[in-house]
């Protein structure tokens, strides 16, 4: 699914250059559920943004589902993202003046699917995340956990092969965080690859493999207890 070798990335601002990824080698198989762990500033989001084709890289190789991701035009990158990837963020990124159903349906709007049809499909995804009763509510009327479930339904609606989540539990209390991780596990059980960035140990332990990032390198990686349950 994800094959990365010798990947480097620096940020250049003015005359300063910050070398963030210093030779990353990483393979993630289809169907895995992994976390990328590391302290703040260790390059987790940078790596996830490269994987999600939201940002480029300077050196190395990146292969996504057999396709070399290199020098894509913005249009090509958008096409691959739409075909392959669902995104979930710490801050939910819902549209405040659209209700839950409309937020979930949004990717289908961009695919020019007629309203009646996209609302029907969105209702099915709302039901999958247990929020059909909240369809007409605005984000401001929902709890953090409910907002993240809406965002997850929105990520699922375009049938991604992989979900990339950047600190998805960062704004949630512990109990709600674990519920979101349980939902991710169900999604993973349905065959979707999950890549979750977190700096919280207890969250990473709810994935099947932990990849530790430190100072621009993968410091160590190992399978968790959760992976053993599936052996
Ligand atoms: P993490 O997600 O692990 O907290 P990031 O990948 O966001 O870390 O950031 C890694 C380093 O790169 C940090 O020092 C951060 O300040 C810097 N950085 C991140 N994004 C940019 C950017 N767009 N321009 C310049 N520096 C950046
Ligand atoms: Mg980050």
C-alpha cells in the first residue's frame, strides 16, 4: 500500500532550511492499522502529508498502491487523493453552516452526484457511525466525539483504500478517544488501511503496529498486543 525508501524532506523559509525527514524507510501493507508516534515537532504530520499527497518531498521514493508518487500536478494529486485516501484531522474540519448530513455528503457534491442520491448515501454512512438521528444538526450542536464521527463518515463516503488521521483524538477526552479508536478498528476490520498519527502512547497501543519517529528517523517499530489478537 505505502512503500517509502530513503525519503528526505526539508522546509525552507527565507534563508533557513529545516531538515525534518532524514531518510525514512517505511512499508505499510494493505489492511494494516498502524500508528506513527513521536514527540511534538518530530515530523509526524510532515510524513503523513507526504503519504497523503498533500505535500511533496525532496529525495527518495514513494509508492502508493503501486503508483510512483513523484512530481504530480495538483490535478493528478487531487485525483489520487480522491481515489485512494480519506483524511481525518484533530480539529474535525467540518463546515459550520452545513448540517451533519450535508457535511458527510460533501465529497459526493464535488463528484457531482445529485442531491437526493448523495443525501441517501450520506444517511447510510451517518448510520454506520451511529449518528443518523443527528442528521439535521449543525456541528455547533454536536459534541467533539460526534463531530469526529461525522468527519470519519465523510472520509469513508468516497470509498478510500486508506484513512490518514492526524491526531484524531487530540481534542477528545480519554473515553471518547477510545470510542473513536474502536470505530477505527471496525473500519480497519472492513479492510481499509488505517494510518494514525498520535503522540499519545495509549492511543498508539490501540493500533496494531507502532512506528516511532525521532529526529527525522524511524527510531523503532513494533507490533502491539492488538495485532496478536488478530494473528
Ligand atoms: P509533528 O506533527 O510531529 O508535531 P511536524 O511535521 O508538524 O511535526 O513538524 C516538524 C517540524 O517542521 C517542526 O519543527 C515544524 O515547526 C516544522 N514545520 C512544519 N510545517 C512547516 C512548514 N510548512 N514550514 C516550515 N516549517 C514547518
Ligand atoms: Mg503534527
